[in-house]
C-alpha cells in the first residue's frame, strides 16, 4: 500500500473517531448522572469501541 493511501485511511479513522466522540459525549451527558468529565469519558469510550480499537485491546489483554 502506498503512503498516500495510508494517509487517507488515517484521516478517515480520525474523522470517524471525532464524530463518534461527540455523539458519545452527548449521549453520556444526557444519560449519565452528573459527575466531572462525563462528556469526555463517555465520548472516549464510545469512540474507542465504535472504531473497533476497544475490542482489539480486550483481545490482546485476554491472551496474556
């Protein structure tokens, strides 16, 4: 794969991550009880699992 294609793929993942972060933050703000940083924590969790990285991390941890 050439470097230009890899760069485009990374940009797409970054855009998807940011969009999912915002959506997850809004969902977390509406559904979670009041605590400091709930927008960021819920947005981060939502976007990590939305992009599939969370499942990769769990798979790596469970094999050790």
